């Protein structure tokens, strides 16, 4: 099975790159208030060949998250289904993505002057139940994840992970990543999703694009930073499921207006006991449960209609939890994040300009790896002439760690990246990371790492 998936990953990547190489590479955009930003609403699952061409046209390609598998509930473009002829069935969408990167640790950390390599393949099937069997607002989704990687963050002694593509052991895994039923009610004001899913699609997701009906106002993926704190607030690591440890649960999102949303969810919380829920085909539900709620509001600021969003959430983990020398019956926490367009370069023409974001989190846990967190950063979109889809950004992720694990008292990751649009829906991203105080130990020297990453959506 694993060998077959490796072959499929390579073949799929080559086919995608080969086909996409013939597509154009420039992009442009062209007023209304922002839409709710909850990701409970996936894109249409119907993807005929004309829609594929439209999705891959130069006018529709935008900067992306560094890991769409952690931020996009339905990944890819549906091109894979077109290649194998399934777009002839209007209710079926087949797509996915491949991400590969290489890390080189220049200095510091635990194992300086070493390389690490990672590869993540996601294959997604989405079925529009309304078109297929007449259930209004219903859809079914299944997704497979194949990951092959190394302990790059361990080599750097970085507790909160400067490279978010790799997670906990095992570093070679084939798993059912998603399996859920989504039901939309009351003209999409209420959306319920039941099954195996990834909470970072819906909660604490500062990198999620802030959509509007006007593409010239739109903020694409808020940042392309690759460190884990951009996808999961470090105060939630070890409690909340996410990439790549998805979990079974129920998510409900209510959007009563175009600018406001409320999302609440209840998940299998076995991850709190160290169980790799992503590798389980079924739920565990062993007395540990994870609940989380989030409210968010989006706006268009001033006469220049600078798009922004702010959100806040609270969570609780139940059950007996353990760490070296201590235990705890449950834990709770709070987080908030926001982003704001700061400057528009070509007002009314495209979405080039500069945006900023912030993150914060805190918990009362004695058993999680981090108790407080602050993050911030800036992103420039389309600032380089003749490179309208490229983005460049920088960010700081500062975590206060749990010293019961033998960690330093805190860890900071400073990161800068340039996301370069190649051809079609493929991107190349060099990233420079500086960790002055790796959290693994007070004796671990400051680390400098370079990452080169390729992302292909299909």
C-alpha cells in the first residue's frame, strides 16, 4: 500500500506539473463588504472541465498558505478528477496537493549541518449529495494523507516547530485524513459537519484567506510562513487535533450576517493522552474530550476599504492529563487572532499591498508544552513588478514553555519567506528561520535553518 502510494505521489506530481506548465502565469483582480470567514463552507464540489479551466486561469491564482492541508477544508483545484475523466459527473470533485521540502540546519540546534526532507500528499474526494442523490445542502468528503519525512525540528531542538510540514512520530504514515458529512441549512447560515476532520480549518486559523465579493479588496492567504504556530496556536499543541492528527467530532458554524460568525465543535480528545488520532480509522472516545468555540468579525475599514478580521476562542480538554512529575484533571485555554490590510498598492485594480496579523494564546495547563504565546507578522502581496502572484513576508512566534519537560522557559522563531508562483498552481518557497533560543534545552545553541519548499495543487 505504501509503495503504491509513493508511486502515485510521484506520478501525480509529474502529471500535474506537466499539464500545468502549459498554463499562463500572470494574475490580476478587479466593491462589497467582507464575507464571513468561517471555513465550514467548502467550495463547490462540482468541477466540470470549464470550471477547471476557470479555476486555473491567471485571473484566479492567488498566494497560498504554506500548508493548504492544514488550512483548506477541500484542497487542490479538482484537476485530478479532470485528468481521470471524473469531471463528467457533475457531483464528483477529485483533487489534492503535494508539498515537498528540504531543510538545512546551518548552525546551532542539536544536529547542525544536517539535511532533512519531507513530503506530504493529500488526495481528496468530495461528493455533492444534492446533485447526486437530491439531498439539499449535503456533501460527503474523504481524504487520504501520505507523509514521508524526518525529525527536522528535533534536529534543531525547536519545540514548537519551525517547519510545520512535519509533526510528531511516526514520520512515515498513511492515514485516513478526513471523512465527514457536511449539511448546510437555512441558506448556508448554519453549517454542520460530522466525522473525521481537521479543527485548524475552523479554529485559530490566522492564515486563512479573508474573502470578499470584490477581488480587488480580497486578502489571499494572510501569510505563507511555514512554522507550526501559524497553523496551530502553541498553547493548543497536544490538546487540539489538527494537521496531521485529525480527529472525529461535530462542528457547527452559524453566520447570521455577512460579517459575523460563531463556530463550536466537540472532538475526540484522545490526543491529550498522546494517542495519534490521525492514525486511527475510527474514534477513540476514551473519556477524553476536546471542545472549542470561536467567534469572528470581519470589516472593511475607511474609504480605502481595508479588509480586516478579528476572532477569539475558548477551549476545554477533559480527562486525566499527565506530564513529567505532575497530573491534571482537564485544562482550559483562550486564544485570539486578527489580520488587517494596511496598504493597497493599486486601489480598485488588484489586491497587491501589505497586510499584518497577530496571535495570542494562554492556558492553565500543567501538562501541555506551552502556556502562553504571542505571534505577529507582515505580508506583502504582488509587490514585485511582473510577479503579481508572489508574496513575501516575515513573522515572529514567541512561546512560553512548560519547564516540567526540561525545556527552556521560552522559545522564539523568527522567519522570513518569499513565495514564488511558478506555473499553473505550483509554487516555490525559500524560507529562512532563526531560532535564538531553541526550547529543547537551555544548553541548545541558537539555530539557523534554510527551507526550500515546493507546493503543487491539482
